């Protein structure tokens, strides 16, 4: 029988719940699939919760994704950057597009990538439709998004804006090896 005011221990319902529970107990979260509100919201809640409980000195976000919604990525990146507890990142499988930005936004010195990870960076794509003045108004947001991407990357490495545009954001997709990510300063080490 539990005492009053003593929280009951979480009882996982399945093996998957048990695995996730174990990861969380060790300060880790596995982000996989499309970067969208359904995948990002639990990560944001986890980081905020861990900051309230302060059970760990470091959190580890394991990222394996082909990318997705840039707005959702920016939201997660803001929460990672504002976390009192440093958020380390580990990249496995695939780090593409928005997922690559999330990965590189981990705590400097604690961004690890596996040797066989597929890594891709590119300019964002957008689609606007509507009346002419609405499309023109949307161009302002397009400039803001471009600048946000550049700012995230600049904060994550030592390259200047010109070099970032050449190495990571040229007109075509850029495929990188784990070694190249370390050389460019967007990852700190290879597992």
C-alpha cells in the first residue's frame, strides 16, 4: 500500500513500453520516423519533465529520421537549447533535413554519430498558394525560415554563413559521411 502523496511507480503495459521506460530512466529518448507534431511533442514533454525533476546531469536524444516539418524541428531545437540539462545527441541510421538540424543542435562536445549513418542536408522546400498578395506576404516567412536555418547551423559549428551555404545548403542535396560531419564541426565524434 502506498503512502499518501507518494507517487505510484509506472507499470509498463508492453515490452515496448518497458524498453522506453528503461531508456527514460537512463535519461535517453529515441526519436524516429517523420519529424512532425506527433513525434516531436513527446520529446519536448520529456525534456521539460526531466528539467522539472532534475534526475540526470545530461539527457541523450537518439535521432534516426529522414526529416519532416521544419517548424516542429525549430520548436524542439528551442526547447533543447533552453534546457538547463545539456541535451546530447546521437545520430544513427539516417539524419536528414530537419532531423539533421535537430542532431547538430545537441550540446557541443556531445554530438555523436555512428559510422554508417546516412546524413543529408539541403535547403528547405515550401509551397504557397492563394491570392497574389498572400503569396508575396509568404515570401517574408520564407526569408525568416532561411535565416533561422542558417542561425541554427552557425550556432552548431564554426563555419561562417558563406561556407554554410556552400557546404551544407547549396541548391542540390548534400550527402555527408560521419567523418565529414566531424570535419565540418556539426558532429563531435563517431561512435
